[in-house]
């Protein structure tokens, strides 16, 4: 038996799926990436260190800010630069805002239809106009916050190695935060809606990997944590990720100790749920979800819980005195190698650069979340196919991962 889906709708980019089944034995279950390689890493070679954050922000239109900041962090590691706490806090706000706008797009507009039997987004909007308005309110809030801090909602202008080129306008931030109670209440309503959905009876034990930091639900920095509680510095862990280029694919697959692994919202929740902010932790308890949870379809619910946490975290970070950020910093060049890791909406993102004494990039490596979890998704699909050949269930599983093919084909 052969199952072939030429196009999976409602994901970022173009992918298909093919499976070969012989006498109930799953011989193959493969995601087919239908886009060409973009060769961003090669484009960076020979360019100045300060061009990397600008160029890599073009890897993805949904999460440009996180690539920009991760690139900046890697360059700072290469140059032994340590920005002050106010600078780090402002960057964290940008990352959490990126998580909110990306998650809201995915869990509501891309995945909700899978749970309700709705295949057309216009039908979803027509049937749930109130929830649609809440999801749009959420994304507008996050995009506007990024715009105020970074200069625009995509492809940041104000961020730079060692600090910021321009401080955010405090009056604009204060005006936006007046909407915060409405936005938080809208998200709580959305969460209660998602708690009631049926996430299908599925389970496959796998390795979960995410950033980890003492007393903080990590997104900006920390060590790399795995399911077996192993903590490894990011510059060491990146060497443990095996990138595999198969002849039929433009996307590298990633393995950890020779095995597939999972990154993203569910991975972070499994590894850090005890560090959630109060409202997010309360809503998590209402889901009745036991942790660690091995149902990858619940990645959608994990995204919902993370957005509540993100809103609470932004409110706390707003207490920072942003007049103290490193503004228009001077950078002293030297040769070096640096690794930066952050949590992108879809999982841990790594940038690594080798630069010479003039700050010219001699080597570059970017490992995106989608490239990391594709192998795990295929292993999940093999298990799913043992119980059903329903194409809608296959699509639900694929969409639950929230794959970003633009990132994967960087």
C-alpha cells in the first residue's frame, strides 16, 4: 500500500508526504520538502560580522527576530561581549513577542480546523468570529511590541551586536501596555477553548531537548537540557547534534546520539513546566495533561499555555529601566568562534560563526528547529500509521509540529 499526499496545506512552506506499507509493516514514512535550498550559510562567508544578523533575519518571515538575536548572541560569544541585563531583558521581550505572534498564527489559524473538521480557514472564521478576533488581537499586540522595540515587525532595525542602535519609545510602550489586560483575558478565553479539544490518543516516547536556566523558563540563554536531565553548555552541545544530508532531500536531518529528538513548545513544557508563571501554571493544571507528555499533537496545547506564560513574562520584564540598555556600543574586533542558542517558537535555534581579526566571517552554521524535529516527526508518523491510514489524521500530526520549511531550507 502506498500513501501519497502531494501538498500539506496550512504549514509554512511546501511539503508533501509519502508512505509505503507492506503487510502492515511501515517501510517508509517520509516528509517530502518541495522547496529548493537557499544556501544562506554560504552567503555569509566573506561578509562582515555585523551583516550576519541582518541577513539571517531573512531566513524566515514568521520568526525573523529570533534569528537576528541568535546571530547577535553568537557574534557576541565570538568577540567575548557580554551585554548588560537591561539589554538582555529587552531582547527577551522581543523573543517572547515573537513566540506570541507565531504561536497564535499556528494554533488558531493553522491547526484549529484539524480538531473541528474544518478544512477552510474562511469557514473557521465564519463559525468562530469571536475567537478569531481574540487571536488577531493577540497577534496585533505582539507585532506592535516588536515594531516599537525593533523598528518594524519583521527584519529588525534597532538590534545590533553588543546592544541596540536606538532605545524604544517609552510612551509608545506605555500606550500599548494599556491593552494588556484585554489581551491577557482574550488569551485565557482562547486557552479555555483549546483545553476542551480532543487531542487524539497517541503516544511515542522520545527525547525532548530545550534551553534550561535556573529559576527561569528559558528562552534567551542557559544550558541545553535533555529528557534525562543532562545539562550541556550550548557551545558543546552543538557538536553533539549530528546533521545528516540525504541525497533525496534539500533539508538536513538532525540526530542526538544517533536518535531522533523533539524540540519546541511541548519539549519546553515537558522540561520546564514547574517554572511557568502563575496563570499559565493554573491553566496547565486545568488541562489534566500529565507531564512529561509524549503525545506530539499536544504540541498545539503546549503553544497555547506558552503564550499565557509569555504575556505574564512580558509584563514582568516591563519593569526594566530601558534607558540603561547598551546603546550604540563600540565593538572591538578580534578572531574568535562563537555559538548562540535561543528558543525560537518551533524550538531551539543555533547559530555558530568563525570570524577573523577583521571581523570577516570564515565559517557559519545555522541549525533550525524544523531541521531538528523532522526525523522525530517521521518516527511519529510511522507509529500513527500503525493505527490509522486516515489522511486527515496524518495532516493533523504534521501540522501539530508547526514545521517551517523556509527555516529548514535555509
